[in-house]
C-alpha cells in the first residue's frame, strides 16, 4: 500500500484479504474436523484419506478410480502385517472368461 491510495481502494483490498484469510481458516477447520467421502471401501483409500489434505485426497481418489476401471483385484491375502493384492489388467483380459 502507498499513502496515496483512496479510502475506497484501501477498503476493497482490506476486505479481499480478510475474505482470503477467512477461507483459509474454513479450509483448515474442515481439514481438522471432517473426512472426505470415499467412492469405494478400500484400505489404501482409507489410509490416504487420513494422511492427505482433502484437496489432494480427491485428486488421488479420481486417479485411483480411473486406474481401477482398467485393473481389477483378482485376489488378496494377508500375512506378516501386509496385504498382498493380485491384480489383473481388465483391458488385456477382456473377452477371456
């Protein structure tokens, strides 16, 4: 700001900065007190929901969803605290039943 800014221009700039801070605080509050909705019940997505910000989680979920359309989980087994997924490519296996 400079000393030659009119009162109206000062007020408009001040108001826009306050609104930006308000939006940041609302986003932080939303991040702390809510969970993003899941498109499917998958342990990897549940984990990423807990560690990513809401915006980054939704980006991940969209990309994950697109990948799941091309690949399918053929089977899963658990052991030694790990989950092992057997994945098949649905595009290559289309028509092979």
